């Protein structure tokens, strides 16, 4: 029996490869560092959908199709507004809105490769609009319609804050989206794959992924890391905090990973980017960065002394600094993870549908057999 299905391969893929021992991540064979440094989210989405980098004319068309699909139906906006007024969990709002979008898609029940690609693009394009609408409504601000002349992440930041982001802000968000786009057979990817293996629709597969990503053991670590840094308060309090945390067997949030046994390459890239952010922004991002750097130094030393060299920062450890610089509150961190990962879920679903088989593992029964039924009036 394999608890948590650890070490079990359930399908073949050409989308991503994780070398956990050597701190490597590849999308369709391209090192993640090269994509994060040089690419855009739209180009990475094209890469994951078509398994190759686009020509300029192909990328221009792809971006135009995404821009055209950003607007939300009025009824979906009303649902988002109502749920925001009820102070529903942001992930519940995103999950409900995506599910509701299916009712407006004339191709929802069409399960051809071409239709699934079109539907995937619609969901991918609309997800940031849902998050931006939720953010605005929860603060009693007016919804800002999307602009077709802006890039995917540029438009997202514009819809959030009502002003066009700087080139640097756009690059930071592009990097965040790229680093989160795809990551092998994680819990949410597996959940969405189980759904699509039943030949359900692509919306249902995405909703399954969202519901799974909401769990704190999967998608909530960045928010937890942010609150951890805030609790520590300053770099000079790190050592005392670490000693108390270890004494009480408390986890250092944002450290350790199920697959990586060395430094998460995404965290390494974000660490360097956060250094730039700290210099440019100062203030809270700089303070969070200084705490994070000191905490990493102290915690890794303690882990090494205990023989746990495998506990290293993961991507959730360093993204809170970038999110804070971009004016995004911690309760929205996982929703951005969601918007980024939709391309991975849908690409994986479409890849699986090329040779589908219903995912149906076994459970090992450990109870008794042939028990005698006792009438209710004779039970003790």
C-alpha cells in the first residue's frame, strides 16, 4: 500500500519534469529559470498547450483570443458581488464563479480537443477577472472592466488597482504566474485528472483543482508564510522565534517539499527577484525580505544540525514579499496560485484525454467480515 500514492506514476506527460534531487524544473524541456527570465505567461501557456514555443504571429493571435475572453457575464459578476458581501472565502468565490461560467459556455458538453482548448482559454482568461472583481467588491469599490490592449497579468493588475502597472510590476507578476503554471502530479492536478478521467467536462476538472488547492496542505502555504513573517516582526527576533518554534514542534511555513529534496528552483528565482523588490520598494516588502533571509539562515542551520538537509525553502516562502509589493492582501495569495495553475490543470486534462482511462485505485479493507446483524431493540 502506498499512502498518499507517494512514488506512484499514474500517467505519462510531456508537460513538466521535476528533478527533486538536483533542484530542477522544466516545462516541455525548457528550464524554468530561462522561461521566468525571458518569457511571458501567454507564451508559457501556449507552450504548455501546444508543446512548443510559438512564432510571433501565433503568439499575437493567442494573446488576442485571451484578451477577447476576459469579460465576465453580468450574472457571474452579481454572484461574485453577493458572495463577497457575505465575506465568503476567496477560494470559494473563485470555485463558484468558475462553476457558474459553465452555464454560459455553449460548448460545455462538447468534449473534442478543439472545444476543450477553446474552453480552457476562456477559463484561463476569465480567472483574473473573477479575482479582481472579488477584490474590488469586497472593498466596496466599482468593478473595473478588462482592457484588451494589455497583457494578461498587466490587465489583471490594472483591474485590481485601477491603474496601469509599471513595467517592473508587470514582470514580477509574469514571473509569479510562470513559476506557478505547472508542477507535475500534485494534489490539485491529480484531483482534476480524476475528474476528467470520467469524461466529465473541463470546467468540472478545473473546479476539482480549485477545491483541492484550497486545502492548507497544498495551496495555503504562502499566506501562512506571510503571517509567520509578520508574527516574527523583525530580523533580530528570528533566532528566538526559531528556538521556540522548534521546541514546540512547530513547522516553519514555506519550507520543505514533497518532491524537492534540495532548494526549490522556483524559490531560488523568487529570492533573487525579492532582493530587487526590497531595494526598489523599501517599507514592508523590504522588512519581510530581511526577515525571510534571516529566518532561512537560522532555520537551515538548525535543520542541518538535525540531519534534515532536505528541508529547504519552497516557492511559497518567497512569494509573499512580491505579493505585498504588488498590493495584494494575503487572503488572495492562493487565488493567484489558482489563476496561474489553470493552464497546468487544463493542459494536463487535455493531454490525458488523448488516451483516457478511468482512474480507479483500490483501498485496502481492514475491518471485520461476516458480522451478525442485531435488531435495534437488542443492541447494547
